[in-house]
């Protein structure tokens, strides 16, 4: 018995020595990195960074949620690239092989597709929350501009990625979408040919959309994302005008670990919900595209383009001396430009005054988007 106790004591001593050696090695490694890369300043910044706490604090988490879905897109997209073949002859078959032969391939593709839609949904909600809270006012004008541009790029991701499976629905939806671009004055036909790689949607179109989807858009998005995150960290979270005017003392929450841990908790819940949705409602592949087949009835774009699609659909052929579809395209282009420059147009918010006209226009925009989307589905 005594010998066994001595043996156990030696084992514990040995384990304690091993843990102590491991801790010392970790400490030396951390010091080695700190000496060479000067990250202590970043750690100090994070330890002193705070987040305002008020009744609108919940909206601060939407930016992080949008970032989470983008990270999911990057990871699942890289996994899909191992099997995807971007040619008209092999694209559909490669996706079909991934979904039927590769272990959990169907789930990865389903997560990629669902997260793309949730990314755009959270980005839209984040945009409107920032708009209604007037978080774009001085000095955050460029943060708003970069955010709006990233939303446009996310919609570009959706449009370019839609064609890649080369199925029937994606082929004809892309054909209809690129035909709308042709109506842009002066440069419309040139843009259409540039996107399609010719006069019609062919294998060249697939190659171009693939390059746009995996190279051009990600490179541009990462540049804007880097600036956006830097600006948010540097300038902090905006406090709504109504909260500032209340003259109450605003509570502050430490960014690390309080806010960050809540953000990560939200990411964990979102990942579980995303996995459940992808498993219960797997993304269908459909039939392979046949360029010689007639356009099927009921072809329409993804939901985030539907309000524009339905607007162009209901416009009359002629409005004064202009074609109705052309006028609609010009109108949406002008609205997009105005959205980008909202911080420079809304002078009242920069002065700390609540501009009620902005709230009214925002509510009208939400109502119109929901109405046109609902009409398109019905």
C-alpha cells in the first residue's frame, strides 16, 4: 500500500512538472511573438475598448452576424472548389457527384447556399438598422459607404454564384438578368457581352461568372471588409441621437470579453440553426440546363432581386418618351447612388438633430420591398 502511494505521488509530481514545463514553454512562445510583432498594443486596445449599453444595443450584433455568414461562405466555398469543374459540359455533373457520392457533400453545398441567403438577409437588416439609428453620421460616413458597397457586392456574389451549378433554373434566370442589363443606355449592350462572353449565355458565361465569383468579388470584398472593420474598431459603436438627447448616463460594456463572448454565442446559435435548416431543407439541384429548350414558365431571380424584377415587370412599355424598363433601371441606379451618399445628404443628423423624413423614407422603402417581393411570389 505504501509503495503504491509513493508511485501515485511520483506520477502526480511528474504530471505537475510536465504541466509546469508546458506552461513555461507557452509563456516563452508568447513573449517571443510579443517581442517581434508588437501585438501588445492591440491587446491593450481591446482591453480598454467598450460598447455602449442602451435599448438599441441589440442591433450592434448584426454586423458580427453578417461577418459570421461570410466566414461560412468562405470555408464552404473552398470545400466545394475541390470538386467543382467550371465548364458547361461538367459543371452540373460535378455538383451532382458532390451531392450524391461525396460524404456530406450535399450538406456542405446546402450550408453554402443557405448561408448565402442568410448573409444577404442579415446585411439588409443591418443596413436598415444603421440607417434608422443614424449611425452613419459624422465621423462614420465612410463606414456607411463601405458597408453599402459590401451589400452590393454580396448581391453580386449571389447573382454570379447562381449560374455555377448550370441547372435549368439558374441558366434561364441568368439569361433574363443579363438581358435587363442590356437596357442600360450607351454601355448596356457592351456590359451584357462582357458578362456573357458573347451574345448569348454559354460556357464562356459560366467561366466568367466563376472567375467573378471566386476571384474578383472576394478580392474587392476583402479590401472593403478590412477598411470597414478597422473603421468600426477605431471609431467604436455609434450612440443613437435619441439616447444622446435623453441626457442619461450611458452604461458601457467591455468589448473583451463581454461583448465578444456574446457575439460568439450568437455565432454558435446561428451555426446550429444553419446546420439544421441545411439538413432539413437541402438545396435542390434540379435539371441540367438545356440552352435549346424554351424558357420555362415562372422563371424569376433570387428573393433579394425580386422587388426590382417585379417593378420592371409591372412598368408600362412606354413612360413619356422613354421605355418603361429603361426608366426603372435608371431609377434603381439613382436610388443606389443616393443610398451610398446618405451621410452626405442628411445634414440634420450630422448636427445631432433627428431627421424624421429619413425615417419615413426608410419605412416606405421597407414596405415597398416587402410588397413587391410578396407580389412576385404570388
